[in-house]
């Protein structure tokens, strides 16, 4: 069953010349560093052998909170090939969050940054973790010291497609974070499908400038490059000038919308600078239509926007090329997130559990080989989130446009931390009735806090202090209403014909349990 281990598929895609460059990066002092495919194989083998030497129980979790580095990627690959479960943790998490995650996941191994060893190890040992290692972003740490004493060959542990490979905790903006359990089959099916749908080619080079503790940077970007045998230009942190400078040597870039905004602010972003690029992909937050259009004008490239979540990896995507399933349509339409990916079944339902026609806003439900196994140690919650016929209730609301089943996600709003999806949908319907033909936002992207908002150019955000203080009001472009320390909504002015019309529109809010819900936009 080792062929069902995700690592086996990734390793099989390594090029025949293992001494060619797999990752190009730069040390903190500016020294260029080059890792070959053989380096990745041997480094992950040594760490896998170290993990195996610990005699960990079957299915043990390996919790990792470290800065981005190629060695951190090798640790991820080692965990897969050793048959254990990878648990990435945001580097911004502090003691309270780490205590919760370690207590909930009960990892057998914790790996942290050297500077955090004191407080992380104290929490881990107190909660029963047996092994705590350190890993720095400068190729130092006890993990590498210990792994150096082990061999550089390792037989990949057999795993079935249904075996757990990773746990990703959701953002938890509406309560305690839930651990989404992803299997080897979930991630492999998504990686193989995206390789084809996004047209990965021999010779492609990925600029990797994302964090590696979430789906976008860890699974979509890394899996995409590895399963195509593609080199990565690896950046520890995003720097717009450095990314633009790397584009003549690359072909693919993935980023959140704010990264595109920052690059557009650079005069060096020109058609000449990007002429070698093949594909720009955006996700993790809505992409403003203004950004979409300005990128087209400045570069001649059309950004491909897609939609996914921790529980499902990627679900929908604008097409890279003609999609034969939809009469050869190939338009990447701004303000939408594309078609359901091959193998994914998507539907939009109302509160009554019936499918809604095109153009009607409702709850998005999905089914496919990429949909997660359930929430870690929460069987009741897992059962609640799936329908009787096996569809996962994403918690997002949206609509399918009239152009043949293209799921729309509204670009007037950022993700809303909605505690009650049914309530959100009822507000949406009321808003449509109240505001007439102009009231209905083109697309809703609500949810229960799965994923963080990406704030863009806030203009003096107004902080919500209580239910009585913000019942209705007007937001200018990119001005935010903050609730409980998080973005509740952001109106960017899309859809209005003229600036004067935008200024005349008033978002109407309902306030429920200290959370603001936008229910209409009326003149």
C-alpha cells in the first residue's frame, strides 16, 4: 500500500537527474543556497529514520511550529514517508493557543523554533508529549543534529488512501478551533487533478513566497511543484521587489490578493518583467475586481482565482485553458472562483434543503475525493456538517451564475464570521426584498470562521463596541468594520457604476451576538 502514501507519489515525480536543482533560496546573509532533488530525498529520509527510531505509536501526530525553511519542508515530507500525521501550526500562535492545540491533538513529537523552546517544551511536556525538538530557519536545531546520526535511505511506510496524513486546525473565529483531518487520498487526488487542470508543464518553475502552515503554501504550492518535478524559487518571506526580480527565471506564482496589490505598487512590475511567466494564481481571500483588472492592464496576464478551504483543499477554479465539461469555456472571470474542479460535485441549497436555481444565494455544499475525513475527536460535529447523501456543508454561501454552473463568490465582502449559516441566508433574502434590484450583493462568501480575512488598505477602521452601537452605516471603499478584533465585513465598492453611486449606497447591518452581518446594500 506504499503507493497510496502521498510521499510515494511525490517522490515518483522527482526528475531522473536527482542532482539537478529542486529548490533555490537565499540564506539570511544573502548567500545563495541550492538544494538538489537528492538533497530533499536524503534529508527527509534522515528525519524519517529519526522519527522511526522513537518507536512512536501508530498514527502519532507531529506538531510543528517553525519559521519557513527548506528543512521545514523536508520535515513535512519525512513525516509523510514515516507514516505519521503532520500538524502545522501558525508561527504567530502564543502560549494559550499552543496549549490548546497540543492538549487537543496530543502529539507524540513537537518541533519548535529554537527561541521558543523554553515555553513550548514546558507546555508540551506538561501535557504528555515525549519528544520536543528545535528547528531554526538557518539550518540549525536539535532535529537536524539528531537526524544527522541516521541513514539517508528510508523505505516509505505503507499507507492506505484513507489513512490520516495531516490535521489542519481551522481559524476558530467563532469558537474553539477544529482539527480538519486530511487523508493521503484527499491530498493526492487534489494534487494530481490540479496538475492537469492548471496545465503544469515540464520546465515550470514556481516562485514560493507563501507561509507553509496552511493549505495554500503547504499543500497547493509545494505539492504542485513536487508532483510535477518542478524547481521552486523559495522565499522565506514575501518581498515584492524580490518576487518581480525572480519572474524572468520562473513560470508560476501563487499568492493571496494582498501580495498582488503590493506588487502593483512596484514600478518594476511591467510586461517585460513578467514575459516568462505562464500562470498567476490567487486565493485564500477574495480578489478585488480593481486588482484583477489592473493586473491585466499592467502585465497582460489574467489572474486565475480559485476557492478552497482547510477541510477540502481546492474545490473550484477558473479555467487555465478550455474546459471541455462546459463547452470549452476558457474565460477567467473576475469576481468569481470558477467551475467545480473535476471530481468535485457542488450544489447550492436553501434552508429547506432543496437545490437552488442559478442566481439564487444559498449554502454551498460539496462532495469529492478531496473532502476531509472529519473533525479530530469531534464525531458529533462531523456528523452535523455532512448531509445524509454525503455532501459537506462548507458554511460558505454563494450562488451559481447563469453561465452554466459557475459558482460565484461575492467580491463586495470579505469572509464573514457567521455563527449561523441559516441566519445569514435569511438575512440575505430579506436584503434582496428590501433593496430591490440593486440590493443583492453579487456574491456572498460567509462562513463559520474557516480562514482569516485579508484586510486591504484600511481607512481608519471603526471598532464595534457592542450590539447597540453599530446597527447601520456607510462604509467607504476598503473601510472595515471590526468586531471582536476580527474583520466582520469589508465593502470595496464593486458593482457600482460611478464613484458617486458608491458613495450613495448604504450597507445595512444586523447585529446578533456581537457579530455584524451585512444583509443588504441599498441606495
